[in-house]
């Protein structure tokens, strides 16, 4: 059983920065590909960023490309999302997710992932 826990989000002004972390336990973290998703008010859950099990590839939604950076620290069983130049449209509950490595999976799809954190609220004020 893999457990994921996001760090506390928060309230930040537009243009500001925030770093989220996701701590994992209960699995072989280095063999998992990881992702961040978010769900804004009245919206469906959407893909934000993903990083594969070897950290050789990263993926970003167009809406965050150039502003957000995903990374991982396998030694500390953690994944991070550095969010810069935040916009009010980035307001959402952010979720981290994990899937054990296997071929042919699409890391940008929420249905790919087996494990999810509880989510953390990020609010960007204008």
C-alpha cells in the first residue's frame, strides 16, 4: 500500500511562488512514475505535470509550461512542484499521484495512476 501526502498549500498573491511537496511511503518509490493534478472550483480534475520513474522525462500541461517545474528526490521519497508566476487561474486543489512503472502508460491521464494523495488547496489572489 503506497501512501502519498502533499504538503500544505496556501494563499499567495498573483505573480508569487509556492512549492508543493509530496511524500511517499509504503512502496519502492524509485520505481514509480509520479504526477501532479489539480481541480479548480467547478472544474474537472486536470493534468499539471508528471515525471517518469527515472526522472529522464518530464511532462507539463500547456497552461503551466515555463512556470511550473516538477522534480523528485528518490533518496527522500519525495516529489516536488515549484510553481512560479502564479495566476488566479491556478487556484485549485492539487493532488499528487503515483503509478508503478510499466510500459505503454500515459502519464498525462489521471486514469493511469494507482495511488493518490488527499490534495492540498492552493489559492492565488489577484
